[in-house]
């Protein structure tokens, strides 16, 4: 009779050669992001070896940024690699547009990079009025028009301009100031 021995599960991993995103990340990348508001979906960055398997032979951090000029990304921008995966949460782009996300994983001799296709950052629902231009004042007699007119904008909670179809009515109030 033969003797059989069963080992516990183990994994063999090679050195990291590429960086990619797991398919679960598609939900975060394909939904519209609201400017300045954290995206509730997680993005999973995977460090892989030459065979396409998760590579966990090298500890490190994966970072995310926007590769597009003028956009600022906030949230958890640097994540440790655990079992070949770094998970990003609460990412937010600061303004409306179509930036790309750039994930990078530095190694001793190179940096692995993965760049997404553009994500869509849109305005949220109307939340507030923002004054873009204060009215000009004049020392002329009352009843004359301001030298420049006020400019009011409908904005979402992040201060992004919101397209709207409802007319906005604004009134001016005189406020006495000391002195």
C-alpha cells in the first residue's frame, strides 16, 4: 500500500512585470464621477508576474494620480500591495472633464505603469448659488447702474457649474457696514 500526503495550499509567484486593474474595477471606472465627490466604488490594482499571476514576491506601494494637466485627485492615493493587489477607495477628481488615472508601482530598476481610458467627471445636482463676480460699485448718485453686473452660477456641492432650466432670481440687499 502507498502512503499519500496532502500538503496545504501554496502559491508560486514570480517577480512583478506588469500592472493591471481587476475586472471589478470596471464599475468604478465606467460610472460617472461627480466632481469633488468621492467615488464609492473600489479600484483593484494587480501586480502580475510573467505568467499573468498575482506577484507577491516584492513588497511595495501602488500610487494613483491623474495624468492630465489641471486635475487634482484626492482620496487614498498610495496603497500597499497585499498578495499582489492594492485597493483604492474614495477617489475623487476635483473638476468636470475626462481625466485618465495613472497607476504606478516602483521597482528597483523600473516603474510599472497602467493608464486608464478617460473617466467621466460630471456635475452633481444643484446645491447652491455661487457668486462669480461681485457687482461693481459707484460713487455716483443712486439709481445708476453698477459699472459691472453681478454674475451668479448654479453649482453642485463641489462648486461645479450645474446646467439648469429653471430661471434664477436674485435680489440685492443693502447692508449697513460700520464706519
